[in-house]
C-alpha cells in the first residue's frame, strides 16, 4: 500500500468510526484506529481529520465539557452520503451528524472514550457504542427489571462481545451515584443473572467523583448470616460479586483501561 492508498484507508476508517459514535475526539479516533493513543497516532489522526474537514466530509467543534477543550468531529451530509453509498449509513438513517455534535454532552463523550478503549482491549471482538445501542443496532438494547414494585428498563452505556462468548454490559461512571441508583443497579444485575445474555458487568470510572463505586458495590453485595437477608439472596449476590462485576479505571490521556481491585 503506497502513501496515497494508505491516506485513503485512514480516511475511510475515520468516517466509519464517526458513523458508529456520532461524534468523536482525536484521542478516541486514534485509539480506535491504531489501538493506542500517543503523540504519534494523534498526529496521524489529526492529519486525516484536516483532510476530511477541508474536503467537506466532517465538521468540528471544541468540547466545552472537556478539561482540555478537545476538538470533536462529526460527519456532514457529504460524509453521511459517502457512508450510505458504501454500506455504513448513520444510525436512524440520519442525513448528517451535526445535531449530535451540536448537542454533545459529557456522558456520551465519556461513553465514546470507553468504547474506544474497550475496542483496544478486545480488538478481535464486536462492540456497540451508546449511539448504536439507543438506535436499536445492538443485540441487547434494554433489560427489564423490578425495583420497588415497578418494572423498569435499563439501557447499557456500551456493550461488548467477550472473547470467551457472552456479552459485557458496560456502565460508564462519570459522576457519583446516589444510594438509590446503586440499589437500582443491583436490582438490574439480579435480572441479568436470570436473563443469561450478560456474562460480565464492567463499571468504568471516568471521573474522580465515581472512584468509590467498586467499594460501594462490594458492600452492597456482601451479606453475613446475621444480615437478615434470605439465603438465596445472599448466595445470588455473592455470585454476582464473584462472577459478574468488574471495575476498571479509564486513563483520560491514553484511553487505556486498568482493572481496579475492590
């Protein structure tokens, strides 16, 4: 592959990545394309984005919620048309992604970072972004569970296909959860055990305020004989803690995921 062909290949990869995420930062795209996010890959990604911007295939804006004010990119009508012609239409059949970029918010941006990081963690397996899940393109879009006498629906932030089979449900922790919200998460994991499609639940810490999620989950899922909980509940929660729950920390600079002992 010569340099011209290589440049075209990178542009195609960036457009297809943007179709999956709705919008993305240079760091996220570098991680997805090259499985690493460093100075070299960010420069290569930046050159590709400049070509696409100059050619009218993308638009960009600065992320006001980001500490670094990172540049975000999304496809224009021309970029969306190219994707549709080549078998990768935007979710919902959108004609462009300007609205997603205009209304970019911290939670989706964090989800996109986790998706980019997870693709690097499981490079030969599938994954579905927050946008794809909400557009009904993932194998599991919503899980029904019971809480306080009501039936609720829970949507994953990211969904991953695990190397050993099964799905990993990803919860992106970009803020502190209330006790009630933690209780809802526990109730949803009880439903996951019964449903059997979910093999693991990954809690990914992306903000300092969420750093205690692992300890809070362990405390909530650990019951001694004196706790008053029925034996079946104690055993189920012990199973969830031992087999289902995994906690990771996201490095916002390199977009690497590190397992956290809790």
